[in-house]
């Protein structure tokens, strides 16, 4: 997983899979971070669900999570403000493809 720490923010690329049967964050066999969500990709529902997922996972306000690039794409650049501890929490929360 490729996390970039810039000051008190963590930035990373993510591939979102909308309309999934489960909601989970995992690494695929190529090492790419994937987020599976129940939400549909219409009218910004998947983007909102993505922000809400990370807010719940990391126990941060939604305002701390930003989709920098990829609002209309499945591949998104995410920035989370909240200090260096965020990277450790993300690493601990990711499932590998074996799970």
C-alpha cells in the first residue's frame, strides 16, 4: 500500500467498487488499495459513502476526508487530515486478498 504522508495529512490512491455486497477495504494481489461499497455510483452516492466509510473507520469528522481527484472515476486520490497516526490505522484496517 502506497501512503504518502505530508505534514499532518495522508494521501493515497484508491479504487472504489460501488454496488458491492460488502463494505470493506482491502489490498488486491497487485498491491492496489480497493474499497467495496454498497452505494450506487450515481449522484455522488459512492463518493459520499467513501468519505463516510473512512470517517467511521478512523473515527474522524467527514470534513477531514477529501477526494482530491477522481470524483467521477472509480480511481480516486484521497487525502485524510489527522496526523501520522492515520497511516498506522489504515495499515491495520486493510484486508489482504487472502481474507
